[in-house]
C-alpha cells in the first residue's frame, strides 16, 4: 500500500492509462488546494474572504481563462493532455457554466492531475504561478 499520497510519482504508462476524467477529478482537487493555499498565503483570514475569493478563481470561466494564459507555455505532451481532457465526453455541465468554458476547465484539471500524479510538482507550480500572475480578483 502507498505510504505517501501527498507526493505521488506514478509512472507515465500508468498515468496515461487513466481516463481523462479520472485525471480531471484529481486535478480538480489539486487546483482547489493550490488556490486555497495561495489565498491563505495572501493573508486572507476570514472564512468569508477565503470563500469569496476562491469562488472567483475556481469556476469554469476562471479556469478557462487560466488555461488560455498558460497554453503557449505548454510542452507538446502537456498540450496533448490538455486537448484530450478538453475533448473528453462529460455527462453534463453545471447549469451556471458555459459548456465551452467547462470543457476548457476540464482540460486544465486533466493537465494538473496528470502533472501531479507524475510527481512533476516543479512544473505544476510554475504553471500555477503563471496563472496567478493574472489574478486580479484578490
């Protein structure tokens, strides 16, 4: 049994065998944790402040914008993961989300899940920092 779930380092073949929606599922949690950490480090102290700022940063529209912000920075391998995640068949979109933005957000989440599971934390952090450079919501 794995002992360190915070620092996975799965091999590439195993990660590539996961469904894109499984990668997006993991990436959703990774992205959320990065955002929460970012907001806490900015000194937002009240639960209300943290919640309001998180809502602005973790939604389909914001994540679609984030994806566009880093698209030119991606390697060919990362672009392929993003593209496949974006094109993955989802069973539906939330009522408040634009379908195109939701697919872009799913692509971003798949990429973040992919990098996280491979243990490519430096790369993940570099992309996240690039995204946060455009953060005007906090």
